C-alpha cells in the first residue's frame, strides 16, 4: 500500500507540473494520465484534449516544462444597456481593457446579480429558497433525504438532488466536472475557493467515541501537565461531538493517521484543480484538524496560554508575549534567582527577540520544521521553585511522531501551493484549538509568505479578543518581515462556545451580541485598511497585508467599500477581496466581481451521496438568515418575471469579464 501511495503521489506531482505550464488552451484544462480513473470524455472534449496535447508537445520541445506563464484573458462584451455599450466601444478601441460595470452598493440590481445564470437555474434557486423557508423541512432535512433515497432508489435520488439542492449549492462531483462552473464564474468576474465537501455521516455516539479516544494519550492519560490544566483546554464528553450547535462549518473527527494522509491528498487535488481551472487566481481552504490528531492542537493551545500567564507574572499585564515589549535583559533579571543558571542561559538563547523586545519565548520556527520534540521545547525557568519546569507533560514518542506527521502534511500542502502559485486559507476552529492553529499558521506565513501572501489565517470576529489578536499578528508580520494574509469572518461556533464556557466554568470568549460582533468586525477591518494605507504612503508594497472580507452581510460589505474609498485603497491594489458561499448572496458577489472588485465564491464539490451532510448544513444556515433569503427571493422573482416577459426562457449566459 505504501508503494502504491508513492506511485500515486509521483503521478500527482507530474500532473501538477504539466498543468502549471499548459494552463490555458481556449479555456481548457490539459489532462494527465493520473486522473484517478476519470474517463477523458468526462473531463475534456476531444478537441480540447487534442489542443492540450499539441500545446504540451510544443512546450516540451522548447524545454519550458517548469515555466509558469499565463495569458491574461480578455474578451469583448455585448450587454444591452447604453452605459455598458459605451464600455464595449471603449474595449474595442482598447482590447486589453477588461469589462467593468458600475456597482450598485444597495445590491438591488437583479440583472447584475443573475446575468450569470440560466432562467432554469433561477427557477431552481427560487424553489430551493422556498423550501429553505419551511421550518419543518429544514429541521428534518436529513431524515427526508434518506427516506426519499430509500423510496425512489439511488439513481433517481441523485438526479433529484442535482435538480434541486445539490445543483444549487455544489459545483460538481469531482475536480474535473467542476471546470465548466469555474469557467463560467471567471467569465463573470468571480474567482473560486475550492473545498472538497465530502463529510462522514457519523452518529453522535460515534463522533463522541472518536473524539474522546483521540484525546487520551497512548499511556492512557490526558496529556496536560500536572497541576497546570486550564478548564478550557480539557476534553468534556458533553461537547465531544464538535458538531454540536454548529451549522456553517465542517467538522473532521480523527480516526487514524492513514485518514489524515488521505485528507492531505484531497487538499493537494484541490490545489491541482485551482491551478488548472483558475489561472492561478483561486484559493484552497483547509482545516488543521483534518491533518492530525486534534488533541495535539488542544495541548499546544494550552501551552501557548500558559506561556502568556508566565509572561503576565513577569510583565504584570495580560496579552500576547510581544505586546509587553520586554527585553532579554528584563527576562534575565526576572530569572536571576533560578539556581540552574546554565539552563536559564540555554532558555534565553532560544528566545526570539528584536530591537523592540521579545517576540516569542519558544523557538516556534523549529516547530514547523518537523524535527522538534514538544516535551523538551516547552520548558521554562521557574523563579518560585528555582528549577526548570515543563508547560507540557512528557509526551510519548508515538504522540511526538503524530505531531511531526501533522506538520509534515501541512508543509507538503503549503509548499505545493507555493510551487503552483495558489493560495491557502487555513480555517478557524473552536477557541480551544485556535491558539495552536494561529501559531502554526503564522509560522507558515513566516516561512512561505516571503514574496507574496500564500498562506492566510482566519479570524472569527464573534470573539472578544479578535482585534487584539489581529493587531498582534500584524505587528509580528511587520517585525519579522513577512506578508500577512487574513480572512475575516463573523464565525461559526458561537453557540457552542457559549454553552461550553457555561458548562465548564470559564469566561465566555464571545461577544455579547450581533451588534458587538459587527463592531468588532468593522474595527478589525478598519485597522487592517489603515495599515495598508501606511504602507502605500511610505512607498512600501501594500500587498504585504492582504485581507478577505468573508461575509454575507451586505452592510459589512458596504462598510468595507466605503472605507476603501475613504482611505484611498482601490480594487486594483489587490489587497482587499470579498467572499461568499456558492448558492448564497449572488446579489453581492457577482456585482462586486463585475465592477472590478476581487470577488470569490466558496465552491464545494464532491459526489452527491457524500455531500449530504454539507447540504443539510446549508439548509440549516439559510433558515437562520431569513431576511437575506427574503431579499434573494425578491430579486430572483423580479429577474425570472422579466425574462419570461421577454421570452428568455432559454437565456444563455455569456460573460466577458476578467477577474482582477
């Protein structure tokens, strides 16, 4: 099996290198022999395939296999409005100028929202939203889908889903069949964030069993250091099913290391698909809990919080280590009473600092180099006892190896993304994992974001500390000279976080209201924009900070646009982008893309029967945003009525936009 995996991996790497050179031949994607059993007829037409082979032979003959050169794709538009007709004439005079439409910031233009859709797709969307408005159907959607499948059989069920929920919310079954959807998005100015959305349909009992087993070491004990365990970072069976009260986020449950390897391969295939179909402008979303044992993240998060407590004893204030601006000399004075000064000296040699003070107590750069020993890394001098003490208990060799495997998988993914010139967004997860996820992600930024933002971290604005965390990470990026990438979201785990904090007796980490979360989002975004403006004014590269505004809230999108104008940041600066889910808020995404803003759709794909849990969550999420559904239904009905009145039942979308 190891041999077969190695062969498959080699084939995948060859496929990547081929696709990186032969990216576009009349919008087609060249295919390799490693299409994992997908017939050529399902991936490309014969003409496209022949054209790809011809181009590839030319490239190979010229010895250009490893070069990554892409054509900019521009075309001429032919809309009917007078304003856009004038733009068309300008484009004919200047073919290199991409088509741009004026932006209606009220997001009330049905034509701009839905010109990328056929009339039948609009009717399907309206039908799906009507169903999402039914509380009974939404609450029992998984039961209804399973019952329907049992009654009509698998074949008819698949066709039914493709005609309704699956067809609306999912792009296709595999990375080859989604290509037409990605090409159509691109032709209307929108780029993709790809996510292979296959999820296990686990029972609550099975999910709890896996989580509890993954949280106990091979020695049969919890891995927290004795006497130092913080309640937030302990495992409680009541919340072992991490799907509890979570609708809008996918959850991975650890089974074994082989499953994590398969997850890594899936993410690598997403990178291949993004590179091949999007001219290098796409993004792949990943979760760290898919790549290793979640308990290791839990343990590492606790260590980070213990380190902050340790610095609080030194500085007399709370916050991240670098915010205290303490120096090595301050630390030496603080540790002068420790008996073993030889160990103190060793500890201080590993502390990361600069002219502004201490950045990190521990050598985090070593953590992502796959060869560290966690147990030996997190030891600090204790002034009270006069001895060295661990912030983490002795981890068995098996768990150490698991952690190195997780880091190896992440390094493989990010290195591949760098090679393919594709970006990676690492999703946020629960607060008891997030300190570790953010720390590892920041180190990946430091390692790989040396020339551009390849790795993005995700910040959930329903948390009270989000603004401080973002400011700290921006400061770290500035002081360590790497490109900072962030996706700002409201967050997916707020109900679970509140319930868990109340049950386990620690401070609720969430904002008290929706309004407070919105204020946090806008405050954080404004700070990022302010720093981008400082970079522009000082003639530094403004792309050293790249932000995705991932929000379905049109007020937040409007706020971002207004702030960009006020601060003097233009869409052409390519530092701010916007993102929404496929099948949701088209009236925001498409007008933005067609107006020249950097706009993304989060694109799920996967076999019908294996994405049912994803579809179930989408239905639940839509039930919770009835006001947005109401607006989308109104705009859909307006566009459908207009097309039927004009006899455009078989309207064929044709876009001539080029994403920024």
